[in-house]
């Protein structure tokens, strides 16, 4: 089991550029979560999907952020245009939905720096 | 709504000291409770969990007991090691199979030799 795979591990981009973060969940997990982590705000849930369908995107900060999950094995988080305040570590996590079991597995994260 | 409150860090201990990180929660229904650990440069890893009142979760010498009467899930370890230095997150999951985890703000632990 390769775990949750995120790419890239590090991304440095200039303000105004489009950034795409990628996530491959664990096979068989049918819930996927995108989190953002900063020193000031801690861990914030941005959006999550059940069976590839977005369930709650209330944490997406603004329209510059969008997320897709075209199939069970791939998701993207896009920021367009990027701003310096978007600098953070972005985590993807997946979970197998069974009754009472919340076995989240996190990826190693993408550290985004917008200059 | 549901929420988790953790003691603020950082916590600095000497090797072999006793560790307690406090966590209290507010929730409706019967949530599951979790502790996650984040080592530098890595994602969060599940450390232990408890799914009902009076359950004790344990792993790698860490323990936490789900106390419904005090709405608490404090993390303890009898003798910490330098390798335990990390950030620890308490989390709450709503009862049932829907929904996401709610995380506390994290407590940074540094263990000195």
C-alpha cells in the first residue's frame, strides 16, 4: 500500500500564476479531504468528497480555489490566480467509509510558497 | 457545533518525563475521538483512537481514555523519548459514517535529552 500520494512536494510560484496540487488516495478509500495548514490558522478543512462527489466546500476560502475529483483515484486542488497569502502546506487525506471507522490517512503534503 | 480544545504549547520535557496533553471536546451525539501525530516535514499519522465512552486507546506507549462525563480525551505517556518530539492533534469525528474530523490546533512537544 503506497499510502496517499501528493505531488508536488514543494511548489514555488509567482503571484498571479495558476497552481495545481494533485492527490492520489488509497485504493478502496471512497472519501477524500483537502486540508490547509498554516502557523496562524492551524489545520483547516477546505473541501471533502464522498464517492467523488463534493460534499462540503464551505472551507474553500474564495472563488480562486477549486477542487475536482474526476475518478476514485485522483483529485486536484487548483488556485488561480495564486496570492502570497495562499502560502501554506496543503494536505490530502483519504478514508474508507465504514460504520464508525474514521481511519484517515494523510499524504505528506505539498508546501506551497507564493512569492 | 462540535469543537475540540487542546492545551496550548509548546511543551518542553526532559527525556523519561511524564507527558500529559489535555484535550476537551464539545459534541452532540456519540463522537469518536482521535490523537494524530505530525513529525517534522510529514503528514499527520493516526496515533490512537477511541470510539465510545470509557474506551482506552493506546499505541507506542501513549494512552488516552474517552471520558464522557468530563468530555475529555487527554493524551498521556509515562516516559517520553527524544523521538516523540512532534506536534500532537486531538480530533473528533461525528457519530455515524458521514462527515469529517474536527481537529484541535495542535500541541508541539519537544523532548530534550
